[in-house]
């Protein structure tokens, strides 16, 4: 198969009876969400996406449980005909675990919708607004060639227009905006000089896009880099002047599925749905050949050989992903000694054993092995991506574990990296120092679990780590990380309430009726950064815990007891006598269902939705003994 990113080649081919399967999923009252997501995870063109979006809408109207899909309302405001791609956004979002509802503005009413606080967009109560404006929707034009000052005025004029729209939307509601960068037109009148000459679209848009990137990264908004997407497929294939002239479609119809997928993966990242762990096969995936048959000298890996260099590229990509915080694991059908030998002895291997948080080399089925890796790392299966050259193994894992992402791989390993990275499994809206530490921290946690399962003295080990915990109010420096935790943490999360960056800023800057806590931990092995968040509503003599969440990277270390000690201490110091806690059950946070009971709280109410409410009398509270030391900043 020729690699063409427009065809979404990392997805399996569409089933022949796709439309009838959509209809069946629409009518089935059980497992609808899983089936709709499975159907979305195919190589869908525009017609398939439209059929699936219709079934998704009908299923949403049925009021059935559509988990694991998570609801998200997206308002779309653009200068083109947004109705031509809005349904494909909804279908593509299901691929990434999102039940998307799209709210559209009337055609070409960008300014009117933004400046009217009662407009469709401003009154939509959306989770985000996609500002889908292209070069034809901005007050800029080519001309005054060679005049840098005139070009600067063009850029500033476009920015003032964008800022006017953003200010109007902000006044209407505090909803985050998704900015798009602006692809340049494919044609120019200056040839190679265009990008270096003031006044051309190439020069104007290069400067404008840099400013848009800065604006999107400086607040609570997000960036969709449409410029990179268009350049990746080719500007000639992105732009279609005929379709713009006839239908006002701002980009080529053949690019709609890919564009929709990029929007969907960004929304999934906003909702904390990005993948966290890459599980790798070995034979013919990380090296060429079968190690058990051909031995160390027979496998292909290394420079000077086209095939060997293709496998080096896979390893280099895996290392770069690990460097940004993606956890690596091995799952191979092999004798373990054979599987480990290249990592220990082959001079051209880039990956080493200590790069992996889990290693499975045996003859069990790969679905079972991936489940055991998930348990060992304490990660949900929907956090996993499985890379394997074998169509049989890919199909087996997809069938056994539909929540695991399994990209299709072409026969030529030169394109393995394309398949892995083009799929957008590891999309993120921000990058923090804590992200870069994640892989090492999961490996440390795996060691803790191993010690516990072996019955060794875990308490002595924890004390030997000399753990120190820093607890401080929210601040501007760590706000991106705090927002990331609030919107990504699912397992150790008592209420799973999500807040935007603007709301987090409000908590610590403007609200005197709230106390906020950011928790960071370090030991003699690593600094884990900010790993926890607590938000308490202060009401006279009562503190009410609105939000309490922690990264799974520090589970099993008594951190939660040290946090409670500090929250209780500060509440008592401010005159409180009662601490209230809530547990709102979700599909993923069952691990903390008994947390308040274990901490000595008394249950005083149970809601119809299964939520439980707890209270702790601070007048009789005695701090817990923990292996952590409270440290000052």
C-alpha cells in the first residue's frame, strides 16, 4: 500500500457492511458506546463519516449509556460553510472516545456571532469554540511588495480582528477558543523569492501564524496547527479553489476526514484522553528477523543497511516519545532470554532494557500480556498503544481489548514511524517538566509493586526513599500543570470535576472562599513534580473538598495521608471544625471509593446517583504517621 496520509492508513479498512453495522449500533441499547467507537476506528471517508454521525446522533437521543464516550460540546465559528464538515467532526470524535455535539453559527456571521452575547455561539454553553477562519476570512491582502512597515500593519490589522472576535466571545462566555493557524495559498507571483519578500502572503502569514501560536499558548485557549497539516499533505491538495467558489468549503473535500481527525484528537487531549503507554513487539518490529531463529548476528538493525536503518528509526522514535513522557513496554511471543539478548548485547540497539517499564516475553496471547502490563503499571487499557508488524496479532488485540489503540502497519518498515505518529495517539495541549519525568516514575512504581507482591518489607523501602512532600497554594508558574492534572486524572480523582485554566486562575487569584493546594513529591531517586491537586470551599467552620486528585505515579507511597494531614492542619488553623468530602463514582475512579472511610471519615449521606458524602470531625483528628516529610518551598 502506498503511504498517503489523506487515506488515514493507520486505521484498518472499512468493513463491507459498515452502514448496516451503524444502524445496528444505533438500535442496540447495550454496549453502544464501545461499538460506535469501534466503527469510528476504521478508514472512513466522507460518506462513511456522515453515516456514522447520523447513528451517533440517534444514539445520543436515545438516552442510553454511551460510555466510554465522554460528552463534549464544540461550537464552530468560521468564514466557510461549516455544515459541510460538522458531521464528520462528530464521527471522528468517537474514534478518540468523545461523544461530540457540534453547534454551528449561520454562514459567514463571525463578527456578528462573536459580538452578540446572546448569539447562537455565545449562548451555546460549549466546552470550546473552534475559530475556523482561513486567509479569506481575514482583513489582509498581498501588495506593497518590499515594504516591511506596510506588512507589519497588515499583520497587526489581522491580529486586531482576531482579538476583537476573541474579546467578544470572552464577554459572551469564558469558553476556551481553539485557534487555527492559517495555511498560505499554494500559488505566488514571486516564486522562490516569495517567502523572503515583505508583502507576499508567504511572508505575511509566516509572521501572523507565529503570533497566533503565541496567543494560543499564553492563556486558557488551544492551538490547531492547520498550517502544518496543510503543508504535510501539500498545499495544492489542501486548497481547492473550485470547491471554495461553489460551496465555500475552506479546504479540499478529500482533506475533510484528516482535518476532522485532527480536531477530534485535540478535543480528546483537552478531555485527558491522550494515550500514555506504547507497547512494542520485537521481531520484525524493533529489528528485522526473528531473534530465536537467526540469533544475535542474524537480525537486521543498524546503519549501512536500508532495512536496518528503518528499524533504527522505530527505536529512535520510541526513545523520543519516552523523552516526552510516554511509557514504554515490551510484549513479544519469545523466550525471555532470547528477547532480552539484543538489548544486552547488540551494539547497534538504541533501546536498552532500562528504557522499559514492563517486559513481557512469553508464549501467552498478547491481549492477556497487555492486560497484565496495565495492572503492573496501574494504567487504564485506554491509555495503551500496541505496535506489532503481525496482522494476526493486531487483530487479536483489537478483538480482545477494543480500548487499546492498534495502528495498522504497512509492509515496509520504513513507514512504521509514519503510522505511529500520524495517528495522533499522543496528542497533548501542553508540555510540562512533569511530563518528561513520567516514564521513569512509572518504572519506579513498578518496582514498588514488585516488592509488595514479593512480600518484602515495603515500609522500610518507603522510608529509605527519604520522600519529601511540598504543599502550596496554586500559582501562575505551575498553573498549566495543575490544569492538565484536573482534566486528565481519572483514577485517583474523588469527584472528577473538570476546570479550565481561566477557572483555575480564578480559584487562586480572585476567590477568597476557596483554598487551593498543589502537591509535589521528590525522593532520593527522582523529583516527581506536581502530582496532586486539592480544592476546598471554605464555609465558616466547614471546609468542603470540591476536588481531590493525584497522579497514579505516586500511589502506594502514603502521599494521600500526608496530604490529608496538611489540609486538616490548615483548616484547623483557620478555625474550621469540620472537613467534608465527596466521592462521585465514575467508570474509572473505583480505586478511591473507600478512601474517606480508610481515613476515618464518617458517611452521612448517599445520593441517588451513587455519590457518597463524608465528614471528618477536626476537633478529634489525629494526624497519620507517614514515611514522608513535609518540606517548605
